[in-house]
C-alpha cells in the first residue's frame, strides 16, 4: 500500500492494488484502470502517470507518497465490494490525451474523485 499526498505532502489517501482508498481506509474513492482514473462517473476523470494524479486539464491533483508498511493492508470485503461497484459503472474506458502541467489544481482530491466539476479559474 502506498500513500497518496497533496501538494503539502500530507497523506490524503492510499493506493492499494489499483484501488484508491480514503485516508482513514473506510471507503473507496476511485480506481485506476491502465492509467485512467475513475471516480463516481462512468468515464475517466483523469490520468495517473509518473506517480502523479492529473485532472483532464493536466493539473496535478495528488501524487504518490511512500510505501506504507506500518498500516495494515485493507482486506475488508466492504472495500472490495465498493471497488467492484465502481468498476461495474465504467462504460467509457478510452483514456484521453492529457497535457502534463507543473501546476497544482485548487480542487481537493476526494472532491475530484466523487464528482468531476471544474473549479472556475482552475485552467
């Protein structure tokens, strides 16, 4: 399991076997298929490459942190079921081209995964 960090280096979630889990390991926020990031929508909401989560506009939303050994790997059937439910919603799995930008988005990671809405002025 690897931590997911924000621009300040604070842990905001975890990546475990292509499942994106919230920081408290209580719910699934999204999944990664190939390098496409899926949240609550049927289509990709961004991409994951170079250890970085990016929105469709190319801005950084989060990065991978370090491998976490001290926390137990989640084996909860509830999390697996939640990930499977997200996977069954996927209908459009063709990833878009994203121009890699060096700037961070203003949007929070959990908000980005739950509903894709662009923040005004976040271009």
